[in-house]
């Protein structure tokens, strides 16, 4: 079947918008010039205990090895700023971080698990393409395989890499998810954007743990998102006080970025913030049983860390709150709740609960 390439691209864009994507692009599959940077990052150990990063090695930079036969990669971005967010949402988030008793969950995780939302819609996009062009070899991904997502998105014109290593877009800031469709169809690549960060280093300066060790270079071992989500063990005691009340992820480098004044509210109800993750008190989170945690996190990306890691993160935040809180009644309740977690079967929870108790000022013991 003869297909008009411009007509096909126009249809792809229209389908993507119908499916809730904000923008799509096309990248070629030669990422060889990104390989030295990837190897240098791995050699420094910046991936921490994410062993899969090293295990996959250069496959991340070689789409046609990951999915043999791949000729092009369709990239997509989808806004996730929660529907009905306040116009001053950044100020709201900064206030949330200043309230030590309130657990703060990264904005992207407050709604439905994005893996499920994007994967389903990327597959629908691939199905429409296949119906148009005939048999099509393809696979869809969203943060679910050894794929250099930001690299592909940048090359295809969805934005430019910010100094915090996230993708930035002039019309959407950085509050969006990325996904890809690997296809065995030769599509014309879309042109890349130029960088617009200039001399700004606000993201580097704001990072609570100084995890952005240089422009475009992140040491995941210090990143709060890594520590609260990917890191399976004991959190470095020197980093715990810097985590504040962040219990799942961290948004500071995005909150401070001037480009996020252009962040767009999601058109999908899937990303509406659930009350469980946008309100509440640390005390509530610490007292959940495993069954309660699983019930409340159903359909959420948060479920993947499990109950023990959740309690570990809450305990760290409670220790930080105990150190600064002026509410004696809350401190007494927190101390009692932490004492009960000293009996938790997992030593990881017991260790962090004891650390939190040790932060209680002597005057309040």
C-alpha cells in the first residue's frame, strides 16, 4: 500500500492528541554519540543500587538491539499536572514542604500509575498506525525497559535536556511523562529543539541533597527520588535530615524551574490527585497496616515500593518533624507510634524508627 508520509504524520499527530498525548516526535535509532556519557555515568557508580542500569549497559543506547528490526522511534509526552490544580500550584507545593507533619508525595505519583495509562494509550496509537500501514513490528515502552527516554525525546524535538537531566519544553515545562513506540517503519525524524536554560542553575542550587553534581549530571545515590523509591536498604544517616518530609520522590528541581510556569494541566482524569497522597499526616502513614497500604495504593505507582520501604520513608520524615516541631501533643503521639514500629518484623523499619525517635528533643522526652 502506498502511504503519503506527510499525510501519515498528520494522522499520527491527530491520533496522539485524541489519546491524551501533548506532543509526539520521531527519532532515528543511532544514539552512538550518547554512549560515552552513559558509560562514564555508570563507571562513577552514579546509578547506585539500580543494578539493572549496568546490566543492560549499552543496550540502552542501541534501540535496534533492544528490539531487533527497529528503524524509528515514535516519542510521546503526556502532561501530568493534576486536573483542578490551583493557578499558584508551585506556591502550594512549597507550603506543603514547609509543613513538617505533612507527608509529601511527588506530584507525578498522586494519581493513577502512569505506566498503565501511557502503555495502554501508546498501544492504541500503535494499533491505529498498524491499521493504516499494514503489518507493523512494534513495541511500546514507558519507563519500563533499558531505553534512553530523555535522549530519544530530545533528539525528536519534544524538548531539551535541562541541567537537572529532565526534559524541558517551552510549552509544557517538565511536568510530563515520556513514552515510546519502537517501529520497524522508516519515518522521517522530527527536528530537535535548542536549549533554553542559559546561565540558570536554579535546579542545581535548590537540590536538598546536592545530587546534581554538575550541569546535566545526576548522582542518583544522593537523589531523594532514588532514596525513597529505588533504594532498597538503609538510607545514609547523613542524608536523612536533608530529606525533610518528602516520603516518595522529590519535586524541588521542578518547582524552582522558571519553565514550569508553562506546565499544562492534564486532560486525563487518571492523573487527578488522590486525597490519600495529597493530604493527611505522617502519623496516619506510619500506622497503616500492610493490608491498608496495599488497599490505599491500589492502582498507584507508590505500591511498588512495598509496605516496609513506605514505613522507612515515613519514619525518616517523622524524625525530621520531631526535630523541629513545636507541637508537644503531636510529638508525644509520634513517639508512641514510632515505639510500636520498633517491633516491626523488618529490621529496615526498626532501624529508621529508632533513628526517628533519637531526633526527639530531650526536653520532650
